[in-house]
């Protein structure tokens, strides 16, 4: 097995093909993958009578993801959008870098 691996590597080097690393980052723990989904489910439940706010939140998150909005603008927009929903703002705050926290380090505004 080592011999054929060496031949393959030599052929790839001759062709100028980059070696592909077989080492991959481990997937995030299940809780880290589920937290955003749980937050969205909570938002959907809390904003059941204000579906336009939920849809607007999804839209603005897409803009942020696509690079059309920076973090500071996102936080400012969401703060206004979710005004009157402090629990949702606290939930959103969990995903925001420390410099952009809505409630700051102490967790209360």
C-alpha cells in the first residue's frame, strides 16, 4: 500500500496537481449546529402574529451572509426590528461577536 501511494504521489507531483489533504476539521458538536435552528424556531413562535418581522429577519441575515451588510449594520437593524422582544434580542446576542453585543458583557442593557 505504501508503494502505490508513493507512485500516486510522484505522478501527481509530475503533473503539478496539488496534494489533497485528507485531514478535515471535525464537524461542530450537535448543540452548536442546533442552536441557530432552535433560535429560529423560537423567533417563529414568538413572532407568529408578526410574520413580516420574521421574514425581514431572514432577509437581513441573507444580506449579511452574502456580504451586503456588515456586522455593525446587522446588529443595529436587528435591534430596531426586534425592539419590544428583549428575549429574542438576548437570543440573537448569543451569535454576535463580543464587540457588537446588544446587551454588552454583563448580559443586561
